[in-house]
């Protein structure tokens, strides 16, 4: 990892790195590259980079002291300053890539065959307890919209990177025992992608920009979670499209097992496994064939969905375990860094399918007590109507994947 990451806290590194990169890449891909997003492939999602490098010090390139951390959220703090220069860098790269835009026949931003956007990381954040509501509000205000707002006039599409939900508790993320998680500690919640697409569409509808799900995937070496994860998130996207969200495409993260910046080779994200002990042999996982089917036909069957979900539920009922690469302290809070060797965690029986997940409510003692006092029979669960999502399965998704 180059020390150049510290450039994002200083003015003079902005144009030199990103625009030089754009020039080199544009020269090599002149007639082939149709989509650009300045923030993900070449450098990680903007606020994720700034938060984990300059504020948490969990990634290389940043070694913040306590004063920097305490002042990071202020207008003059390292987080907002680095985000500011990243936005300028993107804007300069956008202008360079579209330097011949005046030659376009209709003069619109998207008339070029090259579309420039950002891959913006979002997660559905919710509070664990009553006293965590403020933390969710602050975190959302810093990470959800500010960066896209700052470059909204330099976008041809908005890319959304979504992996799951985050339950905030105090200064960290809570591991909720009855929730399902990926190997890297992301809470699985397909409804969150649906909600995020609707929220972003509502906020940026006036820009008339399409969306691309630029990253969505799950680390799952056991291969039991990935297939239902894929199908349920595709249903969430399709439901958002039916509500008017213009989604152009979907990219699964990722084609093969990769190196994660904080977690190394531990979490397995690939549709294709990589055998590093056997000449890096590529071995397609079952999810590879499923993704190929959806990409080819634009749809999947009820049987595909039921088969994938039933296999996961069977593993949960048998109390099978799978690897988990996130350290957890005695209070159930997950650390930012990964583990060299995994701990083992059982599959949960919770129904997290799209349209089926039921929120537990706030879990602090005061909130639990209030629910018992105000709703004495709320703990008795009656039969609830299930979401009627049958039509979502049979209709073509109309996605470029």
C-alpha cells in the first residue's frame, strides 16, 4: 500500500494521482471502456477509505493520534478534509474523461459512450439500543449522502455498493446473535438494498441519473449462504425497479476469491474458488452456475429460490458451523480488523429473505421493559402475512449483469 494515501489530506496530491491515472487508463481503453467509476476499483469507497485509514487507523497509510480522531468529524478535521479533496479529484477526472463533450451531438452529459460515476458504499444502519440512535444519526449524516452531494454535477450514474446492515452499539458494531452474517461480519439484510435504492432515488431523482449496483456479494466459503443471498438481493433490486428506480445493471462481488485489505485471504467472496495451494487453480462454486443462469436468461424460478433457501435452513437445523473472520469482544462488539484464523459460528434459523425479515426493535433494557409494559402480549407471535413476492420471481429482471 503506497503512502500516497496521505495525499488525500493534502491539496497537492489531488490532481496528480487521480487524473494521471485517468489519462493512462483512458489511453489504453480508448475504444473499449464504457463505464468509469473513480471510487472503488482503483481506490476503495471514499468514506470507507477516509474512516478506516485516517480515523480508525485500521488500514495502511494512516496512523491517527487521539486528537485527530476526536476532531475528525469537524469541518477542519481529517475526515471531512480528505473527503473534500477526493471530491475535487473525482471532478477533475470526470472533466478529463469528458474533455470532448462539446462535440457530442445533443450536448447532454450522458451522450458519450463513456459514463463516469462513483461506487458509493452504503449499508442499512440501525441502533441496537435507545442510546445508540444518536450514533446512527451522526454516522448516516457523515457517510450516506455528503460525498454524492459534493460530486452530483459530475456524475453520469450513481453506483451503489451494498453488502448488508450494520447494528451500531456504542462506538462499534454489534454482533446480533440471531442474525445471519457473512464471514467478514456483514449482517445479511436484502431489504436494506431495496430501501437504500428507494432513498437514493428519492434524493437524486431531480438529476435524472440511472443507478448501477456496482458491488453486492457475500463472503461464504461454505457456499450455503451465497445462492440465497444472490437471489434475494436480485429480488430486492427488481422490486425497487418496479417502484420506479432506474437500475441499469448489477455486479456481483466477486468473480473469484480475492485479497481483502483488512482481512487478507480469509473471507471467500468468489463465485469461483481459488486453490492457492495448487497453482491457483480456479474451481467454480455452485453460485457460479446460478449467476450464469440469471445473467443469461434475466430470471430464475421459484424452484431455484426454494432450493437455495431450503439448503441453508437444512444446515441451520443440523447446527452446522462455518468460518467467521471478525474478532468479537466480551460485549459482542466486532473489531474493524480481521482474524488470521477464523472462529466458528453456527448458521441461524432467522428468515432474512427479501420481504420476510422482521425487526426486533431496540434491545437495551429500558426499551425491552417498555415493550413489555405497553404491549404485554407482543411477545406472543401470531401468524403473520408473508410478502406476496411470487411475481418478482417469474418476471425477467431486465438487468445488465
